[in-house]
C-alpha cells in the first residue's frame, strides 16, 4: 500500500515505522523487500491512477514525494517522455538506493516533505502515493507540495480510507489484536488514520490549495496466499519484532480461516483496498 516516508509510523503495509514521532533509516534489505513485495502486491496499481488524477501528460514536470523505491516516478517517466522531467524525493537512503538501482536514469533526491529541496513552482504536478498519513504536520506538507508546484498545477495524494471502510483489513487487524493485544492494534491501525475526507479538504484549504476534488475507489491487493499476506503485512511493520513464534502462528492460522473468502480459485489471495484519490490546485 508507499514507500519510506518522511515521518515513519507503524502500519501494516510499510517497512520500518514505529510511531509518528520517530524518524529513522531502514536497512537496505528492507528496501529491497519493499520493492519486491509491496510494489507488485499493492502500490503498482495506484501509480497510474494518481498520475491520471494529477493530469500528468507528455512533457510534464513531476515530483514524487516520499517516493520509496520509485514506482510512481517510474510510471510517470513513461508518460512524460523525453520532453518532461521526473524527480523522486524520499527521506530514506536505502529506498533511494533501490530506486536508483532500478532506474538509474531518473533523478532521486533525499529530503523531507516539510522542507522540500526544490525552488518555488518547479513542477507541473506534485504527487504523494500512500504516505500522507505518516506525515506529522499535514498542513505543512500540503503547503510545501503547493510551494514547489507552479500556479494552477496539480497536487495529488492517494491515501487509504478509514479502517471501518476496509472489510478485509479490518478482519486482519482484529485477528492480530486478538493474538497480540492492543499494541498490535495500535501499530496496524496507523495506516488508516488519514481517511477523513472533510479533514483532508480542510487541511488542503488551510495550506492554500484550491479546486479540491476527492474520489473514492476500490483496488485489489494481491498475494500468493493468506500466509503470504500475513507475512507481508506483519514483517513489513515493527510488529514482527514483538511477536512470539506461537503468537505469529496463531495469527497466520486465524487469518487463513477467517479470511478464507479472499482465497481465489487460482490459489492466490486477493483483498479489496479502498482508497481516496484527492487532487487540488496550487494557488
């Protein structure tokens, strides 16, 4: 479901987050796992969606904020062509190392969303996929994204809807909490804390953005099996370091039983992921 973000916080689908107050570098092996697991399972589907919402076309200058290993930037590069430009910015060196390894021809910069290392109006579109919920100062993040976007250019984000709107992930969080306690619920619930569209729109307006448009759509997160789903979600969060082996086995077993409806006849495991696609214009 991102990418290493500027202020990491605990979540099911993201690597190396502990709390909204902590920021730290993840190891290279985690960034590599992110690229091989999370990108194809969750993030790749949303990359063209956010770019379309932002109106990215041939010749556009695009900034991918909290780019992680760069799936949105890579997708944008295929749209903007030789006359356009794409830059990815992320806090984590390991994510940028993997991004540069996959696409050495693109521009990758280290930086934070509260102080983007770019001049005013440098981009036609500034996008942020599956990361905004981890930024501690959302108003500042929107203001910085607007600052580096030309007047009339697009600022666009994709964020998951609230946990109440996630039929499958809600079951997963309940199972994890039943086995591992309230700490597991806290760690796995952070991902869904940006699902209030009224609050998002209000923060955008406070940051000076206009012409706000929000749309909700359901995607599909795809895994090899129910166990693969659990492994991806748990081992992509700090929860994995806090689980005893028998507790972990219990979570895997109950997810396989209680989420059996998401197993396909082809032997894979596919679950709905409801997200908000929110766009606005820089003033």
